[in-house]
């Protein structure tokens, strides 16, 4: 059972790290680069990214982090690994918050951007971008911070797990 607990903690740490890294990459490179392009280009690129990201590799990290972190909590509940439990619970709470931000803010903004239609046919691309960009960027930074916090908690849980 101890091997299973350790493997699940490793899986949770890796998948959470993938997701934290994705949001971090957007925060420090993708969105700053797109901030420098004209409105129709910005809209077109974000519309394409929002379609392209819906793939198995993304799901593996994004959903995998939630499931493996929840499994890590569950596997440590009945065990003597109660030293690990607070860190795994904190990671789960932080990650659930990141999923909540994604579902309540970023996805609806992505959907709204998609509904705007073809960038070449949008009458006022500046207004469309204005309703999307600043809010999406702010909340992406929040999800990057939440996922990074969860990753830190899982790394600490791994350290504690190795000491028990």
C-alpha cells in the first residue's frame, strides 16, 4: 500500500506540475507576446488555441491532476501517513480552486470569444478583445498561482512521505 501511496503522490505532482507549467507559460510568454499583435490576429490565435488545447494531452494533465490529487488524499486518510495528509488536502483545495476559476471565468470567456465569429467578420474587434483579454489574463495568472501552490504542497507531501 505504501508503494501505491507514493506512486499516486508522484503522479499527482507530475500532472499538477504540467498544468501549473502550462498556465505559467501563458502568463509569462504567450499572452505577453499576443498583447503586441493587432486585434484580429489576437482573436484568431486565441480562438485556434482554445480549440487546439482540447486534446488528450491537456486532459491528462488538467483532469489527471485533480483525480490523482484526490486519490492521494483518499489513500492517506486511512493510513498512518497523517503527516502527509494536510499537504495533500491543501494541494487538492488549491487545485479545485484553479479548476473553479477555469470553469467559471476562463472557459466562459473562451466561449464568448468563439461566439464572436470569424475575426475578419467582426465589426469591432477592439471591443471583442477588450471584453476578453485583461480579464482572461488576470484569471490565468490566478490559476497559475493556485496550481503552483498545489504543486508546492504536493512536493512537500512527497518529502514528508519519504520521511515516514
